[in-house]
C-alpha cells in the first residue's frame, strides 16, 4: 500500500468517527426530547405518545 492510500484510510476513519459521534449526539437529544414530552404531555393536556 502506498503512503497516499494509508493517508486516505486514516482520513476516512477520522471522518467516520466524527460522523458517528454526531449521529449519536442527535440520537441522544432525540431521546431527551422524547422523554421530556412523555413526562410533560399529560400535565400540558397534549396527547400521549403511546
């Protein structure tokens, strides 16, 4: 493998880790918002999720 191939693989791994981290962060925020809605909806007169 040439050094250019190694550099491309390393950059791709770095970007994949960054994208995975961003996706996990979005999933965590979605879970937090879902949990808040689940707890607060009955008090605010909103329809329940399930």
